[in-house]
C-alpha cells in the first residue's frame, strides 16, 4: 500500500481541478501527534504562495474535492497552513483483509522489470575475508533480495580480485618452497596461503632474482601456461570455498555461480587498449597508456590521467572495470548496475564509467550507481583492528558474536539442551552482527558495540526477533486457526489503527530500498512496527477481549504484524525463530 502516494495524487488532482498551475509536489508526512491526523500535508503554505490563494481557502477547496473518498475519515486544517488527514478505519481493515492471505503483503511487482547487476562482496583471492567485507557483502545482499522480491531480473556479481601481479609472487613462492603437491591435495589452508603471501612479498622486495621470476610467472599465467594456471586455479578455489562457507554461515545468497572475478575480463583488455587508442581517448606517454579526463583535475589543475596500461604492458584495476562494464552491458543487457564498495573507490568507479560511456561501450542512459558505505570503527573511533593493529578476520568476528550470544542465552535459559543452545546462539549471534550493521545508515562510519547489538532492547535483532516469537506464541495460545477465522478485522482503538497504518507502510519502505539500497530504513521500520505492536498489546486485550469477535479481529491483526516482521527480516537476510 502506498498511502502517502494516494494522498499525494488526490491532492494533486484537486489542485489541477481548482486550476492551480505549476504547483510543487505536495509533501505528505506521517503526523507526529494524533490530533494532527495520521498524515499531514506539510507544504500547503508553499503551494498557497504559488497559487495566490490563502492557505485556509486553498484547504477548503481541496477539502470539498476529496472529502467523499472512502480512504478519509476526517480532514482538518491547522494554522498557519497544514492539512491533517485521518484515515478511515474501515478502509484500513479492507486493505488488511486483502493482504491477510498474500505472501507479498500487498507489495506489487515493479511495473517495469529491469535487469540489474549488483556488484557486491568482491573479496580478494589468497586472503581471508576481513571485517571490511562485511558491509559490502550483507548490504549488497539485502538489495538483491529486495529487487528480486519486486520481480526484477537480478544478477549477482561477485567481482573477486583474482588477477594481477600478486599471483606471480605466490606462484614463485609455491614453486620455490615445493608446495605444489601439498596444494593439490588440499592440504594448505587459506590462512597459510595468506601467510605465504606475506613472506613471498618480503622476499620479492629483497631478492632481485625472486622478483624477476615472479614477473615471469605473471606473464606465463597470462599467456595460459598450464602449470601456472593450475596453481592459480587452486588458489582461487581454496579462497572461494572458504568464502562460500562464510556466505552460508552469514545467510548470504552468494554462491559459486555468482563469482565473476577480474580474470574473466582479462582476455578483453588488449582490445580495449587498442580501441581506446583508435578512438583517440587513450594516449601513450612514456610507454604507458593513459586516458585524460577533463572532469578530473590533478593537483596543478590539469586534466587527470587514468592509467590503463603500465610501461611493462600490464593492465590495471581500472582497465578491468572498463571491460567489465562493456561485458555487463553486452552479455547481460544490464539496465542498472549497482556497486557496493566503500567510499574510497568512488573516484575509481566514476572514471571507469566515464571512459566506458565515452567509448560507447555502454549507453549514456545505463544507470550506474555506487552505493558506497563508511567504515566500521572501534570504541575509540579508530578503524576496527586487532590489538596488534591487524585487520580482524570476518570469521573471527562472527565466532565471537556466536560465543557472546551463547553466554547470554546460558544465563537466561540455563536448562536449555546443548543442541538447542548452539543452534540458538548461532542464529542470534550472527543476526546481531548483521542487524547492527544494516541498521546504520550505510553512508556513515559507525562504532561497533557488542553490548548494544546483543541487547534485547532498542533497535536490535534480538528485540525484533523476540517481538516476532511473542506474537507467534500469543496466536498459539489462542487455539484458533487464524487462517480459518471468517470474521473481518475491525479496528476501534487508536493503537490498533496506528498499527494497521504501520503495517500498510511496508510497500513504501520496499520502494525506498529499491531506489536507494538502504537497509537501515527497513530496520527502523521493523523496530517501529514492533513498538506499535507492543503498544497495541498493552492497550488492547487480545486473548481476554470482551467479545470473541474482537479477539478474532485482534488475532488477525497480530498475525499480519508477524507476517510483516517475518518478511522484513527475511529481506534483511535475518533468520527468524519460532521460540526464544
Ligand atoms: N576487490 C575489490 C576490493 O576488495 C572490490 C571490487 C569492487 N567491484 C568492482 N567492480 N571494482 O577492494
């Protein structure tokens, strides 16, 4: 349901009928206090200035044109210029009845189905995922779920860093230490590979011969040498098998078929360079190939150069991203591409987009969006790191959360059987980390806080999960089959009406997320929904209502609330619990 949209359209139509020209969009907001209705038109004064009709007069004219509609119970005016709108409870109950059986909760499919590529998670090979990858992985995953729910054709693209000079160094080290057999037998862990890389890198810096060999291996790998290729392949598979396990643990929908690493585009790169030179977009300078873009200036105000091929003929991260855009357009016919990386990659992406557009690899109307995000910080507002200053592995962080959840649950429920305890702490621990992250505006940095995220109060996953289980247990206690209740929902108390309106706002929240990729909007919504349910529960008896009819109506309302919480959490990739 898009109540705000319905009101807005009604007001707009009224303004047209009144003869007001060039009016600005009516701004509809949820009212802060019930005496101002459920919704308010917030900018009547502005429209009144445009129309040269004073606010009260304008209100009156609008009022007579829309008052008969069955959505409105009462429409009033507040000086100096606000329209207060009260929604009719009958209208609300009819809408609720409609969504009672629907698994989509009344959310319509997008009228124009788009093909949308979502570039997310994208860790680098030969390294364990660290806390920095959490945001890209889970925020990106929420957007894929929401867009799919709306019926779009979503292509998940895990743009892993699986190509580049680092593989020459690793191959050289593996050969030098005779590790290939062990590697082939899967006896080397990702953790060890990461350590090898650190050692290899040191050797690369200090040992000229090793450096030379490493460089040769890069060339051999690029030209398809079988042995180098098989070592590389193994490194990628060890890394990704680790990551797939982590995705599963995190309830993230990425799997093997979504992995589209940098290496895929490698074959395209020589032609891209040739073509960009031919189109006079790229020029040679001291042996390197550069694209100069007027839009970006360097420190002395000259057009900034984007390096796309080094003197040693190797290609860069930018070159790959230019090719990747071409590929996503030609192969997938993408209408929209969304990138989930942190804010530091913004300029890099903009440059790749401009070059791809200038070269006509992609049309100028292809929607390209960088849904950037800030960093996760520790209590002292510094980047979140281990005591010795290293990055924290994502798996370590998740395990710690599970352990903390386990300790908390043990205190609350000392008699819980071990198997249940472990299952519960996994779900609660992992949800807590995910929710804590998703509930922050992605654009800003945030401070990581164990105590807050595992709390059963406030905007946290335990609170929302608990609200859900509580409703389920109320329904269970009633001994009614809610689905079989024939009586209609009847909303009488204020807290019931408020809850009903909140439930019906679900679609508006989904549509904001479709546009902006902002999971925190959904978190805030679910939190409010849970609070509104609490208020309803406190003010309205459900199981002990005076009449059985009222009890049934309230059970139905509770059921739709639970359904909405469940769908919302599901879109956030957060598991629900039937009991807590
Ligand atoms: N692998 C990169 C990193 O870890 C992120 C890739 C983002 N996607 C892209 N198309 N550049 O920083």
